[in-house]
């Protein structure tokens, strides 16, 4: 019964396509569009890779310092990164 082979092949190719699709849609840095996303900008939630992220430090005034991660745009924005 050769007709039964078609749905089987479709299922196999569908599975392979599904794998490729998930690889293609892996999150990529919004700034360079090249590297894998490492974290989000604390200002605009833009996905960033390790190379594009800008570190900033926010002091609470009582000795504690919180690290902040910004995209280059938010890093230069005085409203977001004072
Ligand atoms: Zn990047
Ligand atoms: Zn941002």
C-alpha cells in the first residue's frame, strides 16, 4: 500500500522542518542581530547579547550597589540611566 508512505514522509520532513524552524527562531540580539541573546535591557526590554549590553551601577545610598543592564540607546538616555 504505497499511499501510506506519503503521510509518513510528510511527518518525517515536517519534523525536520520543525527542528530548523526552532533553530532559526532562536532569539538574536536586537542591536547587532548576530549573537545569541544573553539578557534584556532594564529600560526597554530589548534582547541583548553580552557584547552589546552596557553595564551601569545604581547606588541605593546605603552602601548597596545594584547592577543595571542597558542597551546602548537606554544607556545614553538620561531619563532611564541618570
Ligand atoms: Zn549584540
Ligand atoms: Zn534599552
